[in-house]
C-alpha cells in the first residue's frame, strides 16, 4: 500500500514540475519558456540606502535549453528570484546533447528595500533552497 501511495505522490510531483511556467512573463504566449535550475546565488550582504543591488545567479542550462530571463517577486521582507529558459526543438529529428552547463547572469534590483530582507531562489526540483540575507546600511 505504501509503494502505491509513494508512486502516486512521485507522479504528482513530476507532473507538477513539468507544469512550471512563467505566469508573469512570455510563457502565456510562448510555452517553450520554462523555469530552469539555479546552482548558486551571489549577492552582497549590505546595500546602501537608495542604492541598487546586483544579484548573480548561476543557472543550469544545456541540452536544448538556453537562458532567457530572471524574474523577481517582492513580498514583505522577501524577494523571490526565478530563472527562466527557452527550450528549442532541433530540426529534422535531431537530438539534444546530454550536457549540463552553468552560466552566470546578473539581475539588478532597484530600491526601495526594507531595512532587512531575504533573497530566495526556490528549487524547481529536489534541491537546496538558496537564500541571502541583506541589510540596508
């Protein structure tokens, strides 16, 4: 009975992962835009009052997926970041190489910021939650 329940739960998770799309961006018009993994989050621990903050995400691309853009959603003292990629289909029954590459992309956050806030990158699969606490000073 547990095996069946586990199988159903895993199937639901896999189905949910395949449904990740950028609801705020071009995915509504282009279903080839999908959320991609983020390997690393780099950001300074402080930002000057009124200053902008450059965040560097190391994203996972490869095969038939390339980087497209980064989105940020602000909620209280959190800023959630997501990386998005474009999936392409090779012509003439071609294949996608089986490789994983890491690329760094910078995203600039503009003020205003709360006095203290946390940058968050949610994993799209079973992975580590990436966070960075930032103080305005």
